């Protein structure tokens, strides 16, 4: 990713332009959120030192690809001029690659960043991954995310199956991507439950109830709790029945073994020895 970004910036020189000549637009402004703490720090620095030409914004056709925080800080300070590097690109996919590469070169993405990025890219690229008779159709979003591509399927599952409230919790970094998917699949029954044996899995019930409380509204939660209680009662009944059946089978096996042993001793004429060593 770093190599591609260096190739993209090769031969381009920073230039000082009027701040009104550049603007923030979707999808580029939607790719990465502006951190309020970082924004305050950059704004404070610009008040004292002005715009640092060592960190120009990356711009394509007047649209900011990278540098949204610097642009916002410059607006807050009231600067009239900013430093940029202007790209001459042919399409939006090239612009997206530059915008993402510049960010991945200098930051580690949290789950909330990955979620936001995948959703924004899918809106533009409209992935159609799969195969045809001629060739495999590439997933363009996956190609751009590099080391974070392993979480794309989970993000798309969340976008398609959970409520808006839960999706917002993921975007706000309150729920992790993998845990949200696992909890949703547990509640909906997509994850196969292990067969109950030995004793009832009360811990499993507690985890399911916790998952339901995180992924449901109040009305949905009530229904989920009733469904979970019903399923648990059925499982507990099955366990009790299996336990009694196993106990009866063991007892029958012991009785059959004793009877067989007795018949064998009687057939050979050997005495049947009972407790205390007495002869029957």
C-alpha cells in the first residue's frame, strides 16, 4: 500500500492556493471520520504557525482526497490559503485508491473505521464479487482495503441483518464487528448449538440473553426472551429424558450381564458364588 502511494505522488509538487478552491465531498469525506481531539490539536497549531507546507492536502479536480482534518482546521482558524498536491486522475477508483492509501500508510484502523470505510466504498463501487463462466469477478472494495479485507464479509452482514441502532453502535466504536456478528447469529439461530449433554448449559442461556438484550428493541427483546426460554425448556426436558433413558439402559445392561454370567456357571456345573463366599 505504501509503495502504491509513493508511486502516485511521484513528480507532484505542493502549491499554495485559495482555500475556497477546494471542497469536501462524498464519498471521500465519508471514508474516515474526523477525530475531534486531533482536530483541536491541529487547529491550535495553525493558530500559531499557520498551514504547514510539509503536510499538503491531496486534491483531485477541486475535491479533497486526503486532508479533511487540516481543511476543517484551516476553516476554523480563518486561513485564506492552504497547501495542496493536485492530482490529474482519470476516474473515481484511482482517486479512492490514493485517498485510502494515504490513510493506511499512517494509521491503524479500529473496527469503527473499518465499518465506515467498507460501507462508504460499497456505496460507490457496488461490489459484484463471484464467478462467471469466463472469469472471477473481483471485489473492488476488498482490493482497496489490503490488510483489513478479512472483515469485509462481517461488515456486510451487519449492514444487511441488524437494526439501525446496533449499526450506529458499531460505527461509534461501542460494539466490535466480530462480536456483533456472533451475537446476531446466536439470536437468529444461525450458529448451530452444541448438543446438550451431562447437565443443562445455564451459562449458554445467559450469553444468549445478553446477546438478545444488545441486539433488540424492547418489544423484540420480549419476544426473544420468550423464544429462548421455550427453547431452553425443551432442551432441559430432552436432557432429563436422555438421562433417565441412559440410567435405565445401564441398569438393564447390568441385569443382563448378571443373568448371562449365572446361566454360564449353571451350564458348566460350577457353583454360583454369592456374597460372603458362601456356596449357593
